[in-house]
């Protein structure tokens, strides 16, 4: 009995040391009493062989087994549901299993660009091969920025503008399409100016200093360099005129008539005969008047018709009639000699300051009228001429003429219209204008 106990204690001592695959022996007899059954039960990864359960003698071998790592050489091990597993890193990262270093060079399969590893600021511009704070480059913040301040561009980059953004206030309401204007002197309060943006007149990109502006086109909203330094206030004094009287019904003669009038030539039927008429301040007119010197036998009631035109500077750099302003709806009555008037077709018309033109159209070659004398020098000095004799000769140009086809039919003239300068005979109509209002 004592021998069995000693062997059992030796066995336990062996197990305590962790020795495996060792044979355990026990046996013998002697003494008296009851022998207790001993059983050795293996644990996980341990097997037994021999006699491992006995009431008399144990001869048991314990065998421990090891589990191989999961995966293959170079893989990373992990617990795969209680068993060893292994994997190889893939995708956007690589792992050095020897050093444990992880390297990431892309995202979702796309390699990182130049900006992924550069420092903020100028490094970004360099990585993109762009200039910093230059044209087409990248703007960099330069200096401290105060919260709520506006930012502005400068040669050194984006800087604090020095004032609070959102500091401008407007009116409680405004009219759609109106321009805004400052209210007060703070520069921070806007008001409805009452001026419709669509009505604002625009000008050219550049102009000559001292020139007055003229309308460009017919919209009334586009102006251009008028090409002249004459001012409106000085114009009446250039010809010694005091200015028009704002009295309806007042008549004014042509300032270019500086010599006694002469009877006109017979001319050509249906032709237009025009003379310049200087308007030295804007006004509205309603009636034209001429003096009939020879009656028409073929059409005594209406052998002369009149019109007024604006001035046109031709490509040849001479002045000629341009755009039709208005004409006599009913021609002049040529049934009796003397002063004859005819109302304008539109009732009244605005006439601009400067050179305008009055024209007569003849129904036949019989009727004649008072005309500007061809010994005056005022006409060529105003409209210009391409013939030296017509400017300084004994007979100067007093009118220009062009052919027509229908009596009392008027249209706009252009730079391509062919005009004849009349100097040997007088055809420039001596015409008076009746004022409707000034301006």
C-alpha cells in the first residue's frame, strides 16, 4: 500500500513539471487496506497509451501533440473559428511581415496624386506646377484673417480686406429693374434710385476729351463721340444769334442766307433740291414756308413739295442730307405768287442743333421759288465741296440735287446717294421754319 502511494506522488510530480510522453509505472504490494482506483485522463492535444486506469498498477504514457500554424510562409496568422488561419495583405495597402510596416499608396485601386504627400501652402502650387498668387495660379492666404471679415486678392495672395462682410444694407423694398444708389455717406446703405437700368444710356469705350456726344443709332440709349468740340452753350454766339424764343408761331429764316435771294432756275421735274439750314439750339417746328416766284401752269395748286432732313457726313467727307425728319403732307400752293406755307405731315418735329437740310421737290420745270444766291460764301464753308471753284469762285455751291421719280415721295438718303453740286444756277430754297416749341 505504501509503494502505491509513493508511485502516485511521483506521477503527480512528473505532471507538475510538464513532462510529456513519459511512462508512468506503479505496482507492488504490502500492507493492508483498500486500494483506490487511479485514472489518468488526457486533456486537449494530449493522448495516452498503456495502463492509465488501475486499482493496482499504472503503466501509462502521455503524448502531447502540437498544432501547425495556419496559412503559408510569409502570411499573417489569425484565429479562424478556433483554428489557426493565415492571410496575405492586398488591396490599397502592403504589409512587411518582417518589420510590421504598413504602406498605403492608393485608394480604391487609384494611385495617390501629387497632392497626397505635399505640405499645405506653396507645396500644393509646386505639385500642380502652378504659380502661387499669379494669373491662372493658386491663391494662398497671406497673413492673419479676422473672423467675419471679407477677403480680397492682392499681389501677395489672399488677404484680409479689413472690413466686415455683409455690412451693407438695402431698402425694405425696391422696384424690379431699378438701379441701386447709396443712401447717406456711410457707404453701407443702399436705396432704390428710381432709375430703370434698361433706360441707362451707354457710351463708347473711349472718346476725345472736349467733344460733345451724339446718339448712336435710334434706340436713344447709346451715345458716341460727336467728333466736334462745339458746345451747345457757345453755339448761338458763333453766329451772333441770341437764341430761339419759346413762342409758338414764331418764324425763323436760314442763317446761311447772307445775300439777297435770287429766283431759282427751272431745274428738272421730280428732282430734289436741298440747302443746309443751321439750327443753333434744339427746337420743335410745325410749318415750312417758301416764296413762289413763277406759277406752275400744269399743276397750279401743288407744284412744289418740301421736306427737312438731318445731316449726313458722307464717306467723301462732305455734308449731305441724310435721314428724313418730316415733309409737307400737302404740297405748297403754287396757284399764286408770294409767300406760301405748308404744315408738316407729323404735326411737329424735334430738330437737333447743328446742320440740317431743307429740300424742295419740283413737280414740273415751270414753278420757281426764292433761292439762296450763288454769290454767298456761307454754304461751302458749312458743307464742304470737292471742287475748289465751288468754294472760292465767282459762283459758289448753294445747294445739292439728286433725281426723283414720284412727286412728294420722300425717303432717307445714304452715303451712296449721288448728288450734284449746284453753283451756276441757284436752287437752294430760301425757306423759313415756324416754331412749335423750344426745345
